[in-house]
C-alpha cells in the first residue's frame, strides 16, 4: 500500500523587480513512489489581496526540483504579493510572500 506523499516545498525569491520573471522552485521533501506525479495549482494575489488570474496555472511535476518562470508585467503593482501553491492530491496549500519592486 502506498504511504503518505512527502511534503511539497516551494521557494520564491524575496524580491522581484516589476517586468522580471518570478522563479518558483518546487521540490518534493522526499522520494515519491515510482510512477507518482504531482499536480500543483499556482495562484498569485496582488498586494491588495486580490487573486490575479492572469498568472494562475497548473503544473504537472514528474520529478523535482522543478522551476516555473512567471513573467511579471512592468506595470504590476509594487508591494507584497502572495504565491499560493496548492497540491491538488493532498489539498495542502503553501503560501509564500514576495515583494514586487518598482
């Protein structure tokens, strides 16, 4: 029988200039059973706490570490944004704040 999945680890830089790409690094904390993959939903919230659907996406992780680049617009509002990464299989949500600088 399969045991519990190892936790997902998510890292983002603390600060990203507007117009640059946000690098999201996803890593399994331990090995996954053979043939297992993970689906992760990435969502970003603006400094006002509003979801920003333009940058949302689903990732299929067959192996880790895996990096996803999210190109930010030059006119994205500066301030503290929040990345939410939801592991679709477990429902666990990991939140990582980052600052967009102007």
